[in-house]
C-alpha cells in the first residue's frame, strides 16, 4: 500500500467547539431546551443496568401519552427522523407489496423513495405543493390500488401544510390497509391522535417540536401493524436460545428490524444495538417537559406563536404561502418578494442577528422562506426577535416592508390571547 | 376506534433522571469522558450553518488520523455501531453478490446475518470461539468463493480476540475482493492501520475506546470501495436538480445510502438526514482527546491497563479466557470458576460497588466474564477498583481467591512500565 503520510502529521491543532449562539427559526433543527442539554450530561449507565430499563420504560410511558396511544410498541429508533420511517417501511413491506403514497411535497417524495427501495409496488397520488388531500381522493386510490400500506405525511415541512388525518384510519382498515403517518415536523406542534384516528404507525423526530437534538426518532406501532411485522420476525443468532429462528420473507434490515427492537424494549430486553444512552436521556427530559406542560397546552402554544408569526409577516407587508386553513401551527411559509436575493437575505440575517430561517426544496427553492416556531422557540420573544430582524434586513435591502407594523400585529395576537378573545 | 383513556391520565409524575454513578468495566458502553459530556451541551446550530460544516470537516480530519487513513470518505453514520456495518454492507453488496464472512464469535454471526439480509450469497468460514483466523485460511476461502467482499471482525467482544489484519488487504485485492473490518470494540484500543493494511471499509462506534456515548458510528471507505458504491448511486428526488438520477441496482436503503451520505458530508452538502448535532459535538471532543494524547499513546495506554487487569485476574487466582497472544488490549476474558453463580456475582458487584462487568453470549454465556478497560476507564484507579471489588465479592461468596495478590500483580505491571522495563 501507499506510504503517504497520515493527515495528522500535517493537521493543525483543532480547537474546542465554540458554536455561535443562534436563534434557530428554520423548521428544525431548533434550539435544544437547556433542560434537555443538562439531562444529556448525566452519568452513563450500562445497557443492562436496571436504571437503564427504568429510564426506557419511562420514555415509553411518556411517549404513549404524547402520541395519544395505548400501543405497547412505542419507543425510539436510534437514528434521525428518517431512520424511523425506514424502520416502519422495511419492517412492514415485503418486496412486491402494494403501497399507496400520498405525495404533496418533498417528504411525500421521500416516502415514495423509501417504499421503492423496499421494492414495494409503489402507487403515488399527488396534490400540488401547498395543498392537502381530501380524504375522498385517498379513499378512491385505496379502492383502486388495494394497498397493504397507505403512507402519508402529516406535516410536510417543504410546503408548511398539515394533512387532516381524522377518519383516515377507518377508511384504510375498511379496505384492509395499514395507515402510516410521518409526523416528524408536525407532532407536538399540531394535534395527533394515533388511537382515535386509527393510525397504525406514526414516526417523528426530536429536533423539531420536541425541542431536543436530532438523532433519535420516536415511533409507535399498533397491534394490527405489529402482527404484520411479527410474521417476518427472526431472532439474531448471537442471542437466540438454541437455533436461530428465521421465517420466510425475513425483514431486509437488521438495524431497522422492529420486532427485534420490540424484544429489546420489551420485558425480555434481548440485546440488539446498544441503546444511545445520552440521547435517551435527552428524550426522557424532552418528554418530561411536554408532559409537565400538558400535550394539549404545548400544541396550543405552538398554535398561538405560529399565529403571531404569521400576523407579523402579513403586518410587515409580506405574503403568506399556501392554504392558511391547513397550515401547520409550527411552520410559516413566506413568499419571497420578487427580485429579492433569498440567499443574501438569509446570510445577512444569520451574520447580523444570528437568526436562522430556511428556504425550501424543489419547486419552492428560493421562492419561499420557511419560519419555524418549534419546541422552546415557540415563545413570544423568539417570534418578535425573528420578525424584527427579518423586517430590518429586508428594509436595509430596499424591500418595501413595515417592520413596526409586523411587531404590532404579532403583539395584538398575544394580547387577544391573554385577554381571552 | 376504542375510546380507552390515554395512559397519561393514570400515569404518575415522572421524576427527573438521576442515574447512579457507575464504574462501567463491561466491554462497552463505557463511562463517557466528562469533557465529551460538556461538549454535548454546547449551543445548537442549524444543519446548514457554516459552523456546522466546520465542525463536520474537523471531525473528518481527526477521524482520518485515528483510522490512519487518507480516505476522503471518512465520517460518521447517525446510529449505533451496527448502523455503520449495515451502511457498509447495503451500499456495497447487491443481491446475489458473493460475500465471505469470517466468523469466530457473536459479531461474526452478526456480519453473516446482515449480509444475508442484503440477499448476498453468503459463505462463512469459522474458527472456534477464542481463536483467530490464520490469513492462509482466509486466502484459501477467497480462492474458492471469489467474494466481492470479505467481512472480518477485528475485535470480537464476545470472545475478547483480536484478529490480525496486516497483509489481508493485499490478499483480498489480489483476488478482486474488497476488505471490510468491524472495529467497533477494538479501535483506539488496538492498532488499526486502514491504509497500510489495505482495509477498504472500517466501521466502529463511540461507546467503547472512543470514550463517547453510544449512537454515532465512525466509518471510512477507500476510493476502491467508493467506486463500487457509486455505481449504485441515486440522488433523492426532493433535492436533485432536475429529474431524479436513478441507476439500476439502486442501494436498498435510503438511510444507509453511503453515496448520499458522502454528498451530505462533501463540499455540496446535499441535504440527506439532519445531522445529529449534539452527538457530533460528542464525536468532535472524543476525537480531540484522542488526537491530543496521540493515537499510538492511547493504544499503548489501553494495552498497559489491559495487561494490569489481566495480571490482577491471574494474581487473585482466576483463569484468563482465550489465546492471550491474540487478546484485545481492551477486553479481558475471565473463566467463571465452577459452581459460581454468574448473575449473582455481577448483581452484587453492581449493587455494592456500582461496578459493572459483563458475561458473554452464545456458548460463552455464563462461562466467562468480560472486563473492559476502555476510553477514559483505561486508567490505573479504574483497573484497581474493579479488581478489588471483584475479588471482594468473590471472597464473600466463598470462592478461593487472593484479592490482595491480584492488586499487587497489577501494581507490578504499572511499576514495570513506569521504570521503563
């Protein structure tokens, strides 16, 4: 082999981390709640420590209440949000299974792609970006496709829309389909009723309205979906008692094999991966914060702050993007005025005010900004600061906006709320 | 749907985390270095923040030096150790590809299983647990099987053995095969020379000799392996410029699609997942600690403390497990004396001394203990404390041991080192 010098011989000394202080108002990741950061630095325990099992059990209990479910199989996948999506799909879908994907944004496209990679027979229905599906359109497609799984995105951050899901579970079950929902960007900021709405699998992430760090993905699975997955179950040879139990049609992934993850989180605590201890600590505290405040209060807080932010945008003379009656509480789309340089504005906002907002993807790249009010940033001072900073940067760039009126409009929303109107 | 009350209505208040203070001397997870814990609580930045890219670049630079490689594609997978194994396999192996797995312990079995789930044509060669493979045996199998990938475990924690790898890359390349090595339990505690030994893909975890938390998995990929993976590359529709580029034989996973992860870590920073910011902070500091001390000094420290621990075990009259000339520096196997109740001893050790050690898996379950000296626990007081505690518990359980002689033997190892002998 080559005897090139290893890079370290010429690498300068690397300084300790010293990240800038940002106000993160993009639609995730958001600033991690200081209580969550503090929890992450608690002492490490082993993966089979009785205390670890207690912490895992408590996380499960709290997640059930946040998902509004009684599902036994409620836990986390050790990865970012999309890891739980893939775990849900690869554990449910065998090659050739028909899957119906409802696609009206980038994250619908992601569901389509993940289903394709599972070698599902993928059927896609679409809506223009910025719209949601009427349930009748989904039902019609279910009748035609007869899918094993119907895949939806509750809140597609790329478009800021929140898909209504109430009643969809019953429709899916009537035709023998399972219902999957990606609630990464919506959950905790918008109502999600897993049991009442008949959602069989819902997944999310920690870096948005949970107010935690990216890298751990809550998931809940109904008994109906568990039954489907368990038919494809196998136990790892290294931990099986006796010969390895392998079924036909084995799940194509070890890491995302949910039945194995159920055994790890269940009373057998059968070893699979080594649970990400300190991320679990983060999850525990993020869930505790939500449970303390009450999930419905947290949702209402996101709604209030989202309304204030959208009022500020309109008040300063900018135009909101998309169907506002179906907007996610926690993500606001702003039409970028003609002739305005998206990247330059965002760079100035970041460099001068240390405030981060985002643009979008695909057809909306450079045409809208997306502002998130998520987790502990769903609060008055964060909304006002972001609005004031954006207004100032636009003004300095010659855009005809009225920042003061934006702040007044936002304050009026808070005042109306406080006075009970 | 059922109208059962959601659990929270009957769930008791959940207290803040307050984990016990453990001395983790199992072979991982180990105690996270306090400097790493502190780094994890630094302020969150966005996934496209210039500071985030700087931190990612620095992690890559440091990981290259720790892997002893110049590989451009050196980064982390956002998941536990086995997530990187699966990423390596699913990105390299197309269904039907011949793979040769070298299996002499539980983690060899895991490689076999992951390869099977990729629908590889899996060929396995075995050694009894507690032994390593002579390179001639591997070469002979390569000649017979003509594999696309040869999969090895450097340090199989289940057996404490460290597989010699020097020269194996040349053998693999001679027959057109790629060499994969799982270095989860061995790396940083034992020498690993990715470039010099011709290893095409090596993966590891953070919760062992890196002294970090579980949940993030370093990986390095040679140009030769990158070429193989890139032939199966596709760009996600939601972020592709124009039509999505899909090749035949697309990689079966989105989350573990390494070419997409390369684009995310590379100069294009093409969005894939949302990088696990605070785990990246942990990785940054864990790597900084290793680079500061010097990788070869860190390996020597693990070796010294492993020798002291094994001396303590023999000194107190217990028997070491496995071929000591091939033992990992950082994991010591101890034969459980006849008639001793493994679980009872470990429980007493945990409850009285808050010291954790482990048993093993499969044929070794309940027959050996495994003691890890990893990361910041590869130090004198941790070794002496663990040895003294184990000796005391065994003595109190009527086992004929001489704990004092164990400590003396360990001290003699340190003294010989300090005096340069």
